[in-house]
């Protein structure tokens, strides 16, 4: 039950997608918490990653996240972790998104408060990113995470990459966490009817903004061993600039040109209602979609 007027969303990404017992212990940190509502959690075996979506009051969400990060540190050992998705920490990325009666500045302060607390409690290095970033070169998640867990010790020797909180050496098994505040982001994967990862990589390069594609689109091509399929894994950082429909149509065109097709797509976490204003989940081949995946349907009236 949410009794506070201020509502923040948090979408933490944890580097565990295979051990269900570990995942449940992390998700338990969001269950039965006063003023926190667990909306969704999903895992991917090939990515070896879990994404949780929860909303709540700022103070309650702070408590839940501090507990969840501590649980992830105890449960996840990155020295033995392998997966397709880039990662730097056991609790890899923790974004706060202001939803109702809350400013971005307040979300930034919440990110800083959580960062300070987990750094002190768990001797964990923390980097601030996006709207909470302490310097322009730290705004982009991909830049902060470059080098991943394996390259973190060397990266931290560079004064440009001293953590914002915590020790200047990695946590031996949990690496470092990246915590910040941002606007709404759509995490979206499109699976292809091919096992040729080079096709997914070439399509990702074609559509992502950093290599000349659509504004506000980040994309990677990867192979899903458990499905035997290639995947275009994307973040749409502003769907009002580039819509899901635009991206889907572009990928449809690119797959046809390469003699393959789209198997399905999957949304990780929630969608804002407006993201489907010019299309439908069925047209986008989104699997296991229901009205509960729409953020607005989960907010208190």
C-alpha cells in the first residue's frame, strides 16, 4: 500500500539471472514493505541478469534499496559470473525515476543518499550517473561501465574514474554499483529467427544513436544461448524522440534485407501508456504482455 503523495520508481539491475533462490532473496527486499509496491521482476538466463521494478515513497524505497544491494553483495560473486550483458557490479545499476509529486532534483538527492549509505554499510564503491552524475563524462552509463568488473581495478587507478562514494578499490566480489536518477527509459529486446549474432550486431549498429542511428536509442547485438537466437537489446531513453514503432519498423526492414525475421520482442519492466499511442503490443510482437505492464495502471488513484 502506498500512503505517501510522493512516488518514485526504481528499476535496479542485478547480475543474477540463473539461480532462482538467490533472485527471490533479492526480490524479498521489496515485498511486504510499507509504502513500497513491487510491480515486476524478470530475469534472462543468457544475460545472467535480473531487473526489478518497484514504486514507493522516497524513504521507503531508500530502505528497500539499501537492503537489496546488501543482499546482492552477499549472494552474487562476480569473479565467477558469466553472462552476455555488460556488468560492473553485483547490484549493477540502480536508477531512480520521479513519478508523482517529485522533482528530478529530489530523485538526484535520493540517489546520493542511497549511494552514501551503501558505500558506508558495505564498503562498496559507487558511481553516480545520468542526472546525478558528478561530471559530464560520468553521465552515460556505457562510459561508466566500460571495462566491466574485470577492468575495474585498473580503471579506478585513473583519477578521472575515482568513485563518488566508497573505497577507491573494487569490492572483491561485488565490484562497484552505479546509482543515479533519470527520466523514464524503455528496456526492450527484439529476438531474431537466427542464431547469427553478427546480424543482430549489424542491426544494433545501424539503429543506435552513437553510430549514426536514431536519437535516444542505445542498442547491442548478442547471442541467447538458451534460445539459440540472436537478439537486439535496446534502451529507448526518450520514446517521445524515437518511438517504439519507429524502431520496430526499422528493425523489420533490416531483418528482411538480411533474409531473417523477428521472432518476438520483450519489454523489461514497465511501459508508459503513451509509448503505445501509435501502435499496439501485438503489432510489436511483445510476448506475455498485459495491462499490468502499463505503469499508469499500477499507480494509486
